[in-house]
C-alpha cells in the first residue's frame, strides 16, 4: 500500500475526520480494530506513518507522516525505550 499525500488525494473530506499517528512495523489486532470502528461509524480515518505498517484495515487511508514532521524529530525515551513527539515543536 503506497502513501497518499494530503495535497493529491482525490477523496473529498467527510466530517468528522479521524487523524491517527503510528510509528512501528505493524498494527496489533486491537489497534486495527479501533481504527476500523471509526470507519464503521462513518468517519474518514487518516493514518499518518513513516513506514506503511502491516495490518492496516483497507478502509483506512495511509499518509506519509514526514509531510507533517520529519522522522528525525521523533525522540525516544531512554527510560521507557518508547517514542514521543519532540517537546520543542512549535504549536
């Protein structure tokens, strides 16, 4: 599944839109189920990610997260070994 780009998508926005960010190789089944539940309720779901993960529901649109924030801005917690957004990003 290739990335879509926000500026070139042919899909017309349907409100409300659900935006999600995923950093990782694959969605767990329950993550995919959560995204699917939004689409089943009639929402358009945009999944922003740096690499297209496995197990993305087909009705979820995948976008390149680097269009929003470069991958290099992701910071990792030394204590947790997990990622978090750069706290110095301008809001």
